[in-house]
């Protein structure tokens, strides 16, 4: 396909323009929010559409970090994401490794796992379970109920199953028990897959908000996503109220945009790493039987 | 004769219990690895399923499941008599259907156009941009769209600069579904191209070269070779999506709901949350949830079976 007709060239031109516009649509909202969040009040009022801040202003960010709520929520989110990711990974990989084996009742366990992929207990019974366990308003309510994603479990199991059996057998002959084989052989060999799932679990943990709304009445334990929801979607800060409280307040619009950016920042930071791994993760997912 | 049989069978059973015990002992490390996951599944995925029995009760949280009064199917009868539930069901089906019509085709188009990009670097670059929104939380995405759609937001500024009147996007019920659709397209189109790009990558190159020899241009190749080649994948995915027609995207819609759009925007999942958690009407909302779960299960199994009939592996 070396030569190109004129219509082919036209196709290429139109295609590049179209894809460029699609890319722009994806990037523009972020760029706009970034620019406005760093702009001054005057610029925001005077200029119709800000594409790049002309006078850099950190007022919105200063305001956000001066409020107790936001800093605390940030801290809660960071710690929770770390704990949840680590916990989910431990829970998922141990169970995934166990169910590649044939043991007494293994078929029953596998059927149970597949069944939960098809039928979930529903919101109210799950909520009542968490409440009966006394987890409401504790961080356990955000850690335990989502410990294993059935889909991830099946994909990691598939990955373990693809590892060469000979290695396991050799280790077995050398006197290693299953715990040692899991720790010394299966896990090190699965590093790329585990890295992909670490990132996926971390993104999910960082983005989670509904479980917080469901299980946390105590607003001091809110995560950043819930605080953002409060700040932008439920009750936006009032410009008049702000100016009655502060002498030189940033406009509520820039505060909101700064908050959006802060809540997105970790995703943007890990995205380059994520990108390297998710192709692998998705491919693993599509191999799933 | 009968005596002998008992003797034999006793011997067998003794043998098997002994071997079962040694077998279990030899599997002890596996069970150790299995145990945390098993406890998790039983506690949060299996036992709560039995909690659904409160749909058949007049559940009183103070009495608990064991002491609450049984009412049979009364709560389910209420579903079909309650005009609000019927409206919510209609909303769910409408939003889901509109998603299938408008959101589903977008990644197919994008994947075909991306596939036509010969320059690998350009292709990779565009891909990494369009995948990005998939990783943002729904809170971030709804926040961005609300900032954009506010009366003094950028979209209204643009409308006004072209001489149009400003629109109060978030309070107009008839704009609710279009906004849901656009947000969903923005978030997921790029990510959903992955599966179609994989299908496109498996098209036989000789077929395309033969078409070039026959003088087919790009448009013709797309129409008569590329689209037919991936139509199998498209059909399977549509069937499987139809199987989840009662799911209209809980998180997104939950965040979008406000008093102005509740009439059209309330879907089964948000209804269950509001009735059950907010108003503590546990039994009725559990009945609605169970109704949705069972219908959903039947639809998914049906869709999977049809997908298999189309010569695909299906999901399970």
C-alpha cells in the first residue's frame, strides 16, 4: 500500500483534523480548569475565556489548604488509598493463587466466585451487613466490603495458571510448601501483572466516593472526592459569603476549579506509569475465559 | 451377604474418611491462603444475598430478620402498583436505551479512524489522550461539567458571544439525558476503543491489499471490508450490553440528580438508595433491588446464550 490516490490523501487530512479535534475535546476541559484555578479575580471577570493564566495567582490554592476540611480529606484519601490498595492486593492474590489448585471443595468455591460475578446481593442487604458488623463510621467500612474485585480475582488467577507448572513442581520436590511457592515463585514471577492491578486498585480507591457517602456520617472522616462533591455539586461556596468572611477572597469559581485539579492530580501523576501497564492488564482481561 | 456388604461399605467409608483427613491435611497451606478470601466472599457477597429475605417481610430493624413479620409478596405487588416505581423503571430503560444508541457507536467510529492512522507515534499519542478521562472519578467529571454548564460558565459565555440567550442547563429536565450521554461519551469512548482496536488488528492484511489492487479507496475499504470484519464483535457487544439494560450508571446519575431533574433522572439504583438508606424503607427498597437483580440476572444469562449462538465464546 505504498501509493495513495487523491481521495486517500483527503481521507488522511480529514481524519487527522477529526482526531485532533477529539483529542482537543479531551484536553480542553482540563487545561481550562488548570488556567482558571491559577488566575486572579480580575482576569476571571474581565476576560471571557481564559486559556492560559496571564497573572499567576495562588489564592484559590492558599484558600483551599487554609480550610481544615480539604487538607484533612487529602490526608484521609492518601492513607486510605495506600491501605486499600495493599489490602486488596493481598486478599486478591492469595485467593487467586489458592483457587488455581484442585482441593477439597474447589469446584464449589469457583462456582461461588462466578455466581457473585452475575448476582450481587444488592445495596440494602449489603448496607445492613456492614451496619450489623458495627462498621458504620469506621474506616473498616471503606476497606473490607470491597476487598476483592471478582473480575480482578479471575484475571489474576488466569495469570497464575499461565505460569510454568515445572517451576512449582521443582520447588515442591525441593521441599517447599505451598506458602513458600506462592511467596518465592508465584509472586515474583507475576510482578508485571501485580503492578497493573496495583494501579487499577489504587485508581479505584482514590476515585471512590459512594461508599463514603453510604457509610460515613462523620464528616471529619470524609475523603477528597466527597469533599469535592460537597464543594462543587451539592453546595458551592457563595461569593458574597466568601467576601464577608475574607478581606480579599478568591472567587468561588477558581476555588472549585482548584479543588477539581487537586482531586485529579494523583491520577495525572501516575497516568504515565498506568499507561505502560494497562495494555497488559486489558490484554489479560480479554484472555479471560 | 448383607453382612458382608456392610463390612465392605464400612471399610470403604473408614478408608475415605481417613484419606479425606490426610487429604485435607496435605492441603492445609492452600486453605490457609484461601481462608481470608473465602471469609470475605461469604461475609460480603453470599450471606447478604440471604439478607434479601427482608423483601418478603415487614422488616423492623429493632426486631431483626428473625423476629420481623412475614408479608409474602406484598412488597413486590407494591412495585407494580406504585406509579413512582413504574416511572423510575421507565427512566432506567430510557436512559439505558439512549446510551446504547448514542454512546455505543462512538468508540467503533473512533477505533476505525485511529486504525487508519499510519504513523504509529501519532496514533499512540492520540490514544494516550483519549484514554485519560476513563481514569477520572465521576465526581471530577460531573464537577467539570457543572462548572462548564453553570449560568456564568464557559458554555454560556460562548452562547452569549454568538448572540444566543444563556441556558440553565442543570435545571432543565429535558437536557438531563443529553448531558448524561455527552459526559459518558467524553469519559469512556477512548477507553472502549481498546476492544475494537484489538478486533481491527486481527483483520487479514491480504484482504485489504487485494482490495487496493481492485482499486478500492479508503472509504470503500472501510465500508466493504473493515466494518464487515468487526461486525461480529459489534453484535456480541451489543447483545451483552442489552443484557445489562437495567444498569444506567449508578454513580454518574446519583451525582447528577437534583430536585429539577428527579422526574426524569431517578433510576432503579438511585431509587433504592433514596427509599432504603435515606427513608429507611428497608423491605420495599430491598424488593425493588431484588426485582432488578433477578431480572438483570435473567437478561445477562439470556444475552450470553444468544451471544454464544452467534458463534462467540460469550462471557462464561
